[in-house]
């Protein structure tokens, strides 16, 4: 089911660095995807979840490392539990176009 590493674990930053290096430049094939689960129940508990199988993983680690609460490494995909404080909203993922 994948190894879980939590913020505060002894080797947490080393694990994040290894994962970031593994997915650096990996665009993925036609089935590559990144998913954000931002349901209100989880947000009220203090987190949102992100899954990916491409270089979005590296970008997330490099841009938002301090908000990563835990990571589950499934080899081909990675699941992040992110602090809600680092999450804007799904609507802010899109550029403003008027």
C-alpha cells in the first residue's frame, strides 16, 4: 500500500528529496495525472490531499515543502497530505480570463 512518512520523522526531508529527484522532469505519458481532493470534511480537519505520477510531485515539494504533512510513496505514484494553510482553492488553479 506504500510507505508513509510523516512530517517530524527523522528522515522526512531526505525522503522528500529522493522523491523529488525521482520525478524531476517526468512528464508522464498520455495517462499521466494529478488529482487534488479538497473536500470540506478534510479541510475542516486541516488538510487536503494530492496524488500525482509526474513532475508535479517535484514542483509541489520544491514550492510547498513546509505544508507537506505526510507522504505515501507508491513507487509509480505519490500521495501527499497537505496542510490546508498552504492551499488556496481549486479555482485558483486557473488563470483569470475575462
